[in-house]
C-alpha cells in the first residue's frame, strides 16, 4: 500500500505584469547593452553581437524544434532593419566600478526598471538579457561585471574580440569565445526560467553536453543540446511560448507519492482539475539542495500526465549517472502556463 506524503510547495516569486497583456500575443526577449557612465561600447558591438545573438537564437530554436516544443525564442527586430536585432543601448548612472560582479546585478535592475518606465514601448516582455562591456581592462581575460541569471534578468558580457568568427576555433581566441558565448547562452537559459540539469546517459551519447549542465563550456566547441525537460519548460517562458497562458491557478497542495520501488523511484500523484499546470518535470539529483549551483548533476524528465491529471512515473535508473554524493533527491517542478513554477523537493531515505 502506498503512503502519500503531502509535500510543501515552494511557489516562485510571482512577477507583477507592468504592461498590457492583451497588446501583443507573442512576447520577445529584451536585449540591453548596458554601458557604465565612464565607458563607451566596444567597437562594432552591434554588428558582432547581432551575429552572436542570432547564432544563439538558432541554437535554441533548433533544439526546441528537435524536441517538438511549441515554442521559439524571439528577439525584437530593429525598427529600421528587420535583419538586425533591436539591441537597446542603456547608459548606466555609475562608473564601471559601480557595477561589480558581486552585487552588480541588483544595482543595475532599478536603473533598467527606470529605463523601461521612461520607454515602455521598448519593454517586450518581463525577460531581459543584459550585456555589459567587460571592465577587467584585459581583452584576453574579460570579466568584472555581473554574469549570472537573476530572476527574469540575466547578465552576460562583451569584449572587443567577442566575434562569432572565432566560434569552434581550436585556438585561445576560440576557447575564449566558447567561454563567453556558452556562458551567455547558459545564463540566458536561467533568465528564461531554466534550472540546471544533466544529460541522461542516452542523450549524452547522442547529443553531447546539456546547455544547462556544463554546456556553457562546450557550446561552440563540442556537441551541446537542450534537454527535452528544458524545452518543455521553455513552452511556458514568456519570450518563447506560443500559446496564450490560461489564468494562473496554483496547485498549492498536492498529494504526491515519491518512493523507492524495485530498484527505481516511483513518482505518483494527481493534479487538481482546475490548475494551470502545463508540464510536470521530475529531476533526480545527487547533490546538496541548498548549494548555490546545485542540480548540475540532475537528470530531468518530462512526466506524462493523463487527461484526468494523474501521473505515474518511474525514473529510468539506467539513464541516471552515479552521483558524487550518496544523496538521492527528487525534485518535481509543476510548470504553469505563465511560466510560474511550484517546486516539490523530496529526499529519499
Ligand atoms: Zn547556471
């Protein structure tokens, strides 16, 4: 007989919608080039970043298509040239030293909110990729600026040789390119709502490294892909989703059973009929929950849900890599139409 556990749900922060939802059905990612007050953009930044971003978009859209996701990553075209991406150049109030890696994101955010308040027509969704010119002063070792996902914002950087022509080169410049191009694509994943995950054994053989695993080190150098679970989450992400979301109805409480059974782990439960959950994702994690960069090692799966909301999922243990720790933890993400997720964590005995 199964014992059902009522597990606590962690509801991610709901964001306020500051623009009229009805004006535009398909939203787009905002892309900002944020320049400190004492700096100038690096030469040819628009031309270079246009290519870099379009190639990154191609990667995302190729993977979404391969996984049959009802989604595509959308950027805003330049008003005067449909071939170009509308890169918004925003001047910071502070000098470069005012936006350090540590804590810089939180300083930039209010400045961007003020920018959007003054230019509401430039805010195409709640999600923004912020690219800053490197402040390290060393073109061969860029850095010094925020570089991480931060809620619906994510931060990446530009440096003078950040140019797609170096992609795949087996040279120092090629490796440097992958570091910052792969890094940008990975952080953008976070900015679109993706958690870390790891390739299953089969996917690793077929497709290489998962972008939301260690793909930030491989994209452009060796095969890199988006997992089916990542693509399923992007179906609800505002700049990617194609369906207009239903009104948000949280699950709040759910009876779910997660237990070891015959050498595997069985996950069973039932979603309430009126909730707005679009996808259920289950990850098998072997590391501490609370570490900052957890879940890199967690294989993630889409849990099939029946029409009546029931689900019974058995983790395919032959797809799961051995863990570095003896911990075995299951993380269930209930992904709503509007991108909000409810999170259930359960440590296996
Ligand atoms: Zn990450």
